[in-house]
C-alpha cells in the first residue's frame, strides 16, 4: 500500500539520518568493502534515494455513505492514494482541482451482479498472487462546498474514479514488463466503474435506479513507459463529455512515483435495451 510505502519511506529516511549521523560521528569513509559488501555510505545513499517527500494528499473525510449507493461503496475514506492536485500536467487538470473532495472505496464483492463474480476477469480469474494482486476502486466525492460551486451538466471534465492497483509477475508480455493487453483491461474496467458512478448521479438519468448498461465501443491506449512486473500504480479516470448515449472518458496510469506510464481514452455507449 502506498500508505505503508510512505511510512516505510519515512522510516528509511529516519534510518538514513541515523546512519549518516553515525558515519559523521565516527569518521567512517564508507567505501565499498573489498569483499564486495556495500559500505555504510552506500546504505545511506540507498535510504535517501528511497525517501521522497509525500505529495499533497486528498482531503480525508469520515462522511457517511451517500444514499444512492447503499451496497456499492463502503465507508472507507482513502488515506493511501495521493491527490493529483499538484499535477502540473495540463492534460489532466480537472476542473475541480481547487476544491474539496475525498474518496470512497467501492466494493465490487458487494455488488449483486453476476459479471462481478468468479467469472469476472479482474476479480475472478486474473486475481491473485503474481497476477492482479490489488485492484481497489475509489469514487471521488466532492464535499458540499465543492458541489455548490460545481457547474452541473454533462460536459465538464473531472476525475471520477481512481484505482489503486498492483500487478505481479505472471501477466507479462516481454520479460519483466506487464503485457499491454493487461493494462488495457485495467483501463477498461476502471472506465466502466467511472460510468457506473456517473449514471447514479441524479442529474444524469431521469430515473437513477433504472438499469442502463453501457459497453465499451472504443478503447485507445498509449503506452508511455514500461510498467514492470511487481509494480504498484494508480489509474485516474476523467469524464470528458456526454453526447446522448455516448459517454467519453480519458484515463492515465501513474506509477507510485507519479510518473505517467500509460494514457487511455474510452467511449462507452449505453445499450438500447439493458
Ligand atoms: C455496479 C457495477 C459496476 C460494474 C463495472 C463493470 C465495468 C466493466 C467494464 C467492461 C467493459 C467491456 O469490456 S464491454 C465488452 C466489450 N464491448 C462490447 O462487447 C460492445 C460490442 N458493441 C456493441 O454492443 C454495439 O456496437 C454498441 C452497443 C457499442 C453500439 O451499438 P448501437 O447501440 O446499435 O449503436 P449505434 O446506433 O450503432 O451507434 C450509436 C452512436 O455511437 C456511435 N458508435 C457506435 N460504435 C462506435 C465505435 N466503435 N466508435 C465510435 N463511435 C461509435 C455511432 O456512430 C452513433 O453515433 P451518433 O450517430 O449517435 O453520433
């Protein structure tokens, strides 16, 4: 988890300081030992490289569940995925980056839908050690002030969903690199959940409870950097536009360090009869 990563990083930093103090106090040179072992200063350097200041976090709230998602979201305000508020990528500066929000975790296991049972690719067959080891979905929720300020309508770009994920070492194409098809799958699912969030918003449908299913009509992915096996990452899904039954999303996959590993765009079309 990123939280534990940050905690570990903090511990690493503390250890680095302690080791550095030790080196300074005792005048150790810390060269690489002749027998090939790594000297003290290498340990210090390694620890310092590991540490990085945490980025600004999303607001954390203990707000109760909203009424329209009684069994979908569980009340677990996120503490371990970082905000994109300080993102300097113009491509992804969603409109509400200056207002308050928090994340609520969604729970696929509690959704009564056969597609999310064992037959589901991500939560079923491809879930497990070495495969998709984590795929935690969070809905972004604006706080009351943000809701008041936010323009309503179907075309304002905004982050809807994030996914905190990790992939093991059994889903590669080239050695050590996660298969692009797997990343496309991860994107497709995330954008599907973003659609599910949007369709429950009261200004989206005349009847929010009506079961209107959307399918992926088009999915495009740009792979920007190899996502290596054993990596953690965050997918951020943005809603761009809606034209009748057509709903457009874009998304990006960030490494845990915030580097953009892949970008996706997605067209979901609401089916006529489901
Ligand atoms: C709580 C649980 C959470 C659960 C969350 C779970 C998330 C799971 C996510 C998994 C998502 C998937 O993988 S879904 C599985 C993969 N996808 C599929 O199997 C879809 C297969 N394709 C289809 O069924 C169909 O082609 C549809 C439904 C997409 C479209 O057929 P249609 O409804 O008859 O639409 P049609 O009248 O032809 O076109 C409507 C408009 O869309 C445009 N259009 C149609 N197709 C395309 C296209 N590929 N690219 C661009 N534009 C298109 C047309 O030009 C037209 O524009 P205009 O003239 O109106 O301007």
